[in-house]
């Protein structure tokens, strides 16, 4: 519940805002860990591992980086799973094993879930 300072009416959070607020609070609780951030557009999915204390992106991947031959006929969900595996492999190569999953205001479903499962399969823990 948020109060609007101009009308002083109570405004209840809905769907996307509620999910976003929960994720932000969860990330603040895992303060010292690195953050795996996911962005989903209509065409592509992007993911990156961020060190918030140093304000640096350590590992970043996008669907554009996948090899076209194997990924061309795949669905968006399957591409997201491959993307998660690629991200996990790059992270493990840089000796990153534990992160906090930042799904933003997206539901843990479909492409976001597939990316998380792919990253877990490659060795990341969250």
C-alpha cells in the first residue's frame, strides 16, 4: 500500500508493481552477492551478472550471441535455456558460483524460468 502525497488516498500495488517491490527487497537482503539480472524484449532475452558494490557488469549474454544454426529453429523458451547455460558456463569460467536472481517485474514463468534453469544446470547457485 502506497499513499499518494497529493490526494492522500491509499493506492494498492497491483501485479507488476507488487512483484517488482518483492524482488527489490529480496535483492537488498542478499546485499553482498552478485546479481543475475534478466531483461526480456519481444525479440530477444538478455542476462548479465552485476557486482552492485563495484558497479560493474562481470558477465553479459544475449540471444544474439547464440549460434544461429542451432538456435534458428528453436522456440524463444529453448533459446532462453541455451542462453542460461551459456551464461552459467561463462560465470563458472570466471569463478562465479553464487548469485541472487533478479527477474525484475517479470513472472517466474516461460523464458525467465528457462533461463534460470539453464544457469542452474551450468553450475550457478541461487
